[in-house]
């Protein structure tokens, strides 16, 4: 018999996938999910405000011109810190795979953006948000590997909270500057989180196999 915790995880997984599935069906049919209908009017209040300026700047931390060199540099630092190629491979590879997976889903769903903003790396398809999905995997893996080298529980908590907040703000910035619908961002977070868990599980499984051998 499966542990109660596993049943809860499976239920939440099914719920997440079902929610994303419903949104995709609506989008493909040309309908607008209710969440987007309810939240579109708020976007019009942001332009030419300090809030817009803040998020317009912050969104660059999830854009390709920043992410490519950042991923390479951090991968090298992780290899040096761990004296092992595996953390570097998982960090860089996980970020790249999530990027390619995001591109694939976008092509399949084929949703137009609410607006195009080339300077903010906002072109092409909209669902799911790459800034939400890819940064969750990238910064999530970075936080995971950093905490592997920290013994203080308080320091670990600080690192986790910092990166969680950073990921959330980068993701939501795409809604504030009106280059994504809110469902794009939520779906990006959901899919990115599942990818992150998968990469971490696979990494720990490989580490256990290496230790046993």
C-alpha cells in the first residue's frame, strides 16, 4: 500500500496537469480562460508607473541575452565548487532542456501574446511563459546546489526564500509588462516546478548509484 504522502503528491500532480490541460484546450479552441478574463483589466493600470519600471528592468534576469552567459558561467563555477562535472551538467543541461521543452509546448499550443516587446525578449508564442518556466528550473537548480554546500539551516532558508522570491518576481514581471497572460505564467511555474523536481530526483538517483558502486 502506498504511503499517504505519495497519494497527496499524485493527487496534486493530477490536479496540476488537469488544470494546464483545461487551459490548453480552451486556448486551442480560441477561447480565453476565465483567469485571463478576470485579470486583463489590471494590466492597463501598470504602464508609466514605478511598478512597471521595476518589473521592466527585473524581467531581463530571465531573458536569453542574460541567461545564456549566466548559465555557462554558473556551470563552470559549480564544476569548480563541487570538483565534479555532474552538478554543472545538470544545471546547464536542465536549463537547456527546459528551454527546448518550453519552445516545443509553445509551438504546439500556438497562442499569440497579448503584445510584442522585442526589447524585453517577448516575441513569438505565449503559452507557457519561458521566463516563468525556465528561470524556475535554472534558479531552482542553482539554489539546490548552493544549499548542498551550506550547513546552517537559517542560511539554507535564506537562500531558498531569496531564489523563490526572485523566480516569482521574474515570472510575474511578464504579466505586469503585458507580454504574457496570467495563465501563461502560472502554467510556466507549474511545468517548471515539475521539471525541477524531475532533474533533482534524477541527480540524486545518479549520486546514489555512484556511491553504491
